[in-house]
């Protein structure tokens, strides 16, 4: 009877397992491929970036996001919403415009797949396109972003 129940639940359980994305398994390799050049160890800490934003941008540097903790700063921390807003394809944004980092996710189908991976990591319920500081505690609570 238990085996029968387990077999009946497989179609429900397997897609949920397959959809789970983690920082270490999925996001970190994608980040190394697509984001590290501008947001790696040579990039400034957020506080330093804000002080001289234009100079860093001229040097193709954004704020540092080279660890799980530093990336979470932009996902569910003090700058919650920043990463989602900048990576979004425009489908969920009020003006329908993609974020300024969306183009860096790749080309064509690869870009779409990489966005899906980030969306799975953050969680569909947590993928809320708002500026930093605009997310409510309830909205921040919907963000998954497992390590």
C-alpha cells in the first residue's frame, strides 16, 4: 500500500524537486559565467560603489556580489528587490521594460533559461519587481534563495 501511494505521489513530488534551485549548485556557476567580471572580488563593496558610482560604472564595475551573503544583500537584505528588478525581462514590471542587467544573462534562449533559473532560486512568489526599500516584510518573506 505504501509503495502504491508513493508511486501515485511521484508526478506531484518530482516536479517540485526538479524546480528547486540553490545558490551553490545553480546560481554560483551562472554568476561565475555571467556576472563575476563586473561584480567579483575586484568590485567595490556596496557602500564604496554608492560613493563613486559613475567612476565604477565607467570601469565596468558594479557592487560586489562575490559570495552568497553579499548577493543576498540585493535579494532579501537591505537592498531587497535590486537584483530582481535589474534581472527581470520586463514581463512583471509596470512599464514592461527589462531591467538593465537582463541583457547580461546571455542571448536568446540562454537568456530566458538563465532568467528562469534565477526565478526558481528566488521563488516565483518572491520574484517581485520593485525598487530597493519598497518590498514589504511579507514580500521579503516570500523570497526563498536557498544556499
